[in-house]
């Protein structure tokens, strides 16, 4: 397991020193290969995938929260310019965190 920061975005360039995933498949592969990142920076709208289906970060986060539920959500930043998407990301990750605190 290495320490790394993961930038998930279909268009933007990550800051220096961050690993980049352009889509859900790359994001999943990065997590499977390197384990949990110390920090994620998330875009909401991830464009059209290889099957011609529009993807969002929510597709990835739903998978991530199911596969790694007990680990809890990673520290995260949201750099998406989609205000509804931003709220959805924060809501999902906060709900995941709160569900682990429940007695």
C-alpha cells in the first residue's frame, strides 16, 4: 500500500503529485492497485464511457462505499463546478461517515 492522492476528472489536469483517473474504470483500478488514497479530489460529471453511457462520480462512489464500507469514506475535496453534483457527493460521503458512527 502506498500513500497517494487521487484526482478523478475527465477533463482537468491534476495538481503535481496526484494520480489521475479519467473515468470510473480507471478510478476503480487505481483503488484496487494502490489501496485507499489519503485524499481524493472529485469531479461530478465524468463524460461518456466506452459503452456510450454518461458517467458521474456517483457511480464510482456507490461502488467504493459498498466495496470498502468498513474503511469509511476517504478525506475528500470536491472540485466539480456542478452545484447539484457537489451536494450529492457531499451528501453520500457524509451519510457513509454517519452510518459508521451509529450505535
